[in-house]
């Protein structure tokens, strides 16, 4: 009995450790290679496109949409039309082959997160994702751990932007002592959940 169970337990433990400590889950710094070397530094930084030009649902939904090839083709039907780097985009646009971006940020399924509530309250993209406009390859800036979520939920004030600062503006830095506790969406006192069922539903 023990002879059978022990190796099994050992394998499970090894798997669990490997699984939880593989980069996807230990998180910060995770930056997988993508099928097309899309650069946020070029498109959001140098060209200055707003995040919502591509991530169209981030204010309305839980999930921030990844743009379809047609969004890229708004420009790339005119710019760099023969670039081999863009062939996967053109193929997807023709309907030949879908473009599969590798997900960078990934919470486990048992943790509930949605963008719209955060963005509406006035938390900027940069507070959670860092300076995406300077990243040639998207890299995860923060651990997305439970304590990371809770640190802000216990004291959101320094991260809430005044209503005249866009949530997508990348270079906004809170002035010393800055704290806002009123939601810019609803005008009521902010109350991010710290009870377990707030994030584990
Ligand atoms: C021209 C379109 C475009 C613009 C503009 C753009 N993005 Fe993206 N974004 C993408 C694409 C395509 C991906 C998927 C490939 C990748 O991860 O690089 C992506 C990925 C991301 C990811 C990682 C998603 C994941 O898998 O976890 C984040 C975070 C992100 N973008 C934030 C931003 C922010 C913040 C801005 C504004 C400063 C922005 N993006 C502007 C197209 C865009
Ligand atoms: C608003 C216009 C615009 C949009 C939308 C756009 N791009 Fe670009 N992209 C450019 C410009 C401008 C360049 C730089 C061209 C140059 O350097 O001459 C570029 C360059 C690139 C390059 C480098 C190509 C090379 O040969 O070096 C890649 C790859 C790329 N874009 C991918 C994408 C992807 C993927 C999307 C959609 C998620 C996208 N772009 C959306 C304007 C755009
Ligand atoms: C409060 C923190 C927070 C803010 C603010 C935030 N994000 Fe995210 N973002 C996350 C987390 C956490 C994930 C991973 C979600 C998951 O795996 O379920 C994520 C994932 C993403 C993704 C991948 C698709 C998805 O929804 O899983 C994109 C793209 C993205 N964010 C873009 C943005 C943009 C653009 C903004 C600003 C308009 C923004 N985010 C603001 C925390 C945040
Ligand atoms: C930088 C600050 C910040 C970070 C980081 C952050 N949050 Fe929040 N969260 C907020 C604010 C502000 C609200 C809005 C509270 C309100 O409107 O009263 C909120 C609200 C929520 C809500 C309530 C949504 C609803 O429908 O009521 C959930 C769930 C949530 N956050 C989950 C998370 C999770 C999970 C993480 C970590 C992956 C996270 N948050 C990280 C600031 C943050
Ligand atoms: C603000 C959101 C939030 C709240 C509130 C919250 N959690 Fe979590 N919890 C998370 C996230 C996000 C993860 C995933 C962390 C990761 O992947 O590293 C997590 C992971 C966990 C895990 C998995 C083990 C671990 O540490 O990775 C357990 C168990 C857990 N939470 C229990 C609780 C309990 C019990 C409470 C109430 C006292 C609670 N959580 C409150 C967001 C939250």
C-alpha cells in the first residue's frame, strides 16, 4: 500500500511545485515570445495610440479585448505591407490562419477580477501593468498575488486618479501625499473588497 502511495504523492508534490513556481504563476517578469513581434513601445509610446484603440472593452467588461487582425490592418494595409514579420497578421486577416497571442497575465480561475470596476473607479493601467508604453515585449510588472491585490484594496487612495487625468495616460505620477477615496464613476466612497468572497466567488 505505502509502496504504491508514496511515489504517487511524491509525483504530485513535484508536479504541484513545478506548476505553481513555473514563470506563469510566479509571475513578475514573465514575458513570453509572441507570434508577431508587436511592440507597445512603438505603437503606444512613439506613435501614441491610446490603449483603448486596441483594448476596446477594458472600460465596459471584465476582460480587456485583444485586438483582431483587422485593427492592425487599419494601418498595415498601407504601412509595411510586405514585411515578413506581419505575414501572420495578413494571414489571419485573409482568414487563412488565426493569430494566437500568448497570454501574459493570468490569474488562477478561482480568483475573480474584472477591469471595468477598476478603470471606472480611476485606477490607471500603469498602476497594475507598469509602463507598457516603454515595453518592446510585454512583461508582467507585478506579481498578481493575493497580497498585491489586498495592499491596494486596503488603501486605494494613492492609486485613484483625479477625473481630469485619463486612466490610459502612462506618465502620471501621484503627487506626494495624494489620496482620493471617492469613486470617480459613482461619486461614493470607495470600498474595494477585502473579505474572501469578494474575490473568491
Ligand atoms: C495597436 C494595438 C495596441 C495598442 C494601442 C495597445 N495594445 Fe496592448 N496589446 C496589443 C496586442 C496585439 C497584445 C497581445 C500581444 C502582446 O502581449 O504583446 C497586447 C497585450 C497587452 C497586455 C498583455 C496582455 C496579456 O496577455 O496579459 C497588456 C497588459 C496591454 N496590452 C496593455 C496595454 C496598454 C496599457 C496600452 C496603452 C498604453 C496598450 N496595451 C496599447 C495591442 C495593443
Ligand atoms: C495607427 C497605425 C498602426 C496600427 C493600428 C498598427 N500599427 Fe504596427 N506599425 C505602424 C507603424 C507606423 C510602424 C512602423 C513602420 C516603420 O518603422 O516604418 C509599425 C510597425 C509594426 C511592426 C514592425 C514591422 C517591421 O517590418 O519592422 C510590426 C510587427 C507591427 N507594426 C505589428 C502590428 C500589429 C500586430 C498591430 C495590431 C495589433 C499593429 N501593428 C497595428 C502603425 C500601426
Ligand atoms: C487593478 C489592476 C489593473 C488595472 C487598473 C488594469 N489591469 Fe489589465 N489586467 C489586470 C489583471 C489582474 C489581469 C489578468 C486578468 C486575468 O487573468 O483574469 C489583466 C489583464 C489584462 C489584459 C489581458 C486580457 C485580460 O483581460 O485578461 C489586457 C490586454 C489588459 N489587462 C490591459 C489593460 C489596460 C489597457 C488597462 C487600462 C485601461 C488595464 N489593463 C488596467 C490588472 C489590471
Ligand atoms: C491599485 C489598486 C488595486 C489593485 C492592485 C487591485 N484592485 Fe481591485 N479594486 C480597486 C478599487 C479602487 C476597486 C473599486 C471599489 C469600489 O468601487 O468601491 C476595486 C474593486 C474590486 C472588486 C469588486 C468588483 C465588484 O464587482 O464589486 C474585485 C472583485 C476586485 N477589485 C478584485 C481584485 C483582484 C483579484 C486584484 C488582484 C489581482 C485587484 N482587485 C487588484 C483597486 C485595486
Ligand atoms: C482582493 C482580492 C482577494 C481577496 C479579498 C482574497 N483573495 Fe485569496 N487570492 C486572490 C488572488 C488573486 C489569488 C491568486 C494568487 C496567486 O495566483 O498567486 C488568491 C489565492 C488564494 C488562495 C490560494 C493559495 C495562495 O495563497 O496562492 C487561497 C487559499 C486564498 N486565496 C484564500 C483567501 C481567503 C481565505 C480570503 C479571505 C481571508 C481571501 N483569499 C481573500 C485574491 C483575493
